[in-house]
C-alpha cells in the first residue's frame, strides 16, 4: 500500500483590496510550499524592465489573446487600462490532475469567472485589512503613490471589500505571520477534503479486505 | 473596532474504527485548545469505577432518557449493548451561540443524525488506520482484548470504514503528531469560514465607511 493517497490539486484564490497584504502572504506561501505554484497569466501589455517572460507573464499580442478567448482557453480574463490579462486553462488543469495546487492573485471579477468554470476545485480566500487607518497607512508608505492615488485606491478598496460574501474564507490581516499561518491552515485542511483525495476509495477497499 | 470578529462555534465530529487512534487525537486536541470542549453524553448505563458524573457522562434513568427523546432534547442517540447513549442539544447550542467549538467522539450513525439536525455547524472528520496490519497491531496491544474480541473488532472496523464517503475530511493516522496537526489545521480553517464569522458584515461595513 503506497504511503501517499492520490489527490486532485486545488485552486487557491487570494483576493483583497490593494494594501491589505495579499502579495506578502502569497510570497510567503510560495516560499514555504513546494506543492504550490503561482498561475502565470497571459497579457497583451508590453514587458516591463525586470520582468521575465514565462515567469511573470506570458506576453502575447491582441490577436492571440482573442483566439484564446474564442477557443475557451482562458479560465478568466479582464481588460485593465486598455490591456488584456487572462489565465490559461491548460496548465492549471495539468496541475490539478497531477495533484499540484495553483495560487491565483486575482480580484473579485476573476474569482467569479473561475467559480463558474471550476467550482469544485476553487478555494477562495478574501484578505481584509485590520482597519481603515492601517489600510491608508500601508498605501501611503508606498513611496511612489501620490495623495490623489492613495485617495483613489481607498475608494477602490471600499468597492473591492464589498465582495467578501462571495468568498469561502475571510482572513483579517493583523500581522503577516498569523495571516500566513491561517492561509496555510486553510490549504492544509482543503488538501484533506474527502472529495479531493481521489485515491481514498481504493485505499479503504484494500484496508477492508485486509491487505 | 474590536479585535476579534464574533464567530459561531462549530461541531467537530471525529469518527474512526476502534484502534485507529481517535481517542489519542481527541485528547491532544482538547489539551491544546481552550476553545474546544468535549460534548458530555447522557447514558442509562451504570457509572463505572473511576468515572465522574457530569465529566464522563450524565447518568440518567431510562424514563428520563425517553422523555429527552420525546421532547427533541437529543441531537442523536443510540442503543449499545442494551444501554442508551445520547447527546443533549441545549449545551451544544449554548456553546455554538457563544463561539465555542464542541468535539464529538461518535460513530457514523451518530454523525448521520447530527448531520440531519445541524448540517451547517458540522465538520465531520474520518480517521483511518494506515494499514490493516497496523490496525490489528493496535487492537492486539490492548492487553484486555482476547483473540476473539480482536477478530470481532477487525470485522466491526471494516464495517465502520465503509462510511468514509459520508465525511467532509479524511485523515490517515500514520503518526499521532502529524494527524493531530492535520485535525488542528481543519479546525483552524473551519473557524475562518466566512459563514461562521457572523460579525464580518459589521466589520466590513465599518472598514468601508472609514472607521
């Protein structure tokens, strides 16, 4: 009897308003977990200095993007500031089939699309800031953001936060370490869900037959 | 804004065949977690030496037990070797309302009854032994069990194990420490479920209004 029970991977979605700490939580998760990988999006926007094609994004042209939509090859897609962004379906499905988990850093609109495409595989976590004051502080501490940008982001955050009821779990990010531990618990628990452990039927059959 | 978001408690059910390690896991959970308490059953069987009324069981007579059934005061009940056992509803509901979690060490029949009575509050975990050989070893190591009793328990275990598909989570108990950590993750995750954090609506409202 083999030690590990074959398992179907899951799609872990983290959403939050900008400044709630989602990016730090994602990085810590990816660092600590070999069975979790970030989904790499396709985009029509130009590559920025420092970005690596295939790691940060797959950079494609508008025609290719349109074709991917038409062929149903994207799990979700959105237009932001005139550029298109999308999540290719095939690599995600490959991961899930081989028992690897995929992390998504997407907003509520992307989450809604993924929920429609793949409800059973989705684990959706919403990250909240501990207070408005703290959110504002975090947005202000980003040196490049002007007062106007901060105000705009606060308004956008209020809008984003209205979608918390569409998520399975909610984590209030009071400190990074606790929040990372909480999302890790969610990941650990969801991996133990009966319906993801696709090898259980065979395992219990062997147990019951005394092997 | 208060630090902790008001939460509804949950009912954590652990079921397993005898010998799979459920009792050790339960004890470790209760030792490590101040917000988790064991449900105390009522029973019509006589108190045994060493047992404490109100801690191990509430000892009541058959007439009282019948009245509790008729009044719908039991979440589940069963007859075992001529004695009745049941879970009183009121203390569990008090705990859930005040955000405390309740642990149940019950079999698949009790779990089915609780699922009918309180689906949304139930988190059902099935514990499996790593192998038939290990299960037999554990049952044999209990000095008081004769060969016939071990054989009977192995048959009963096979029967009990057939009910794993009725549970939310399945943990294969290869070593106690890992299994305890896994059930603790399940508990931690389930506490973060959006629909148990009943104070979230108010919390997000305050966040969005900039308080």
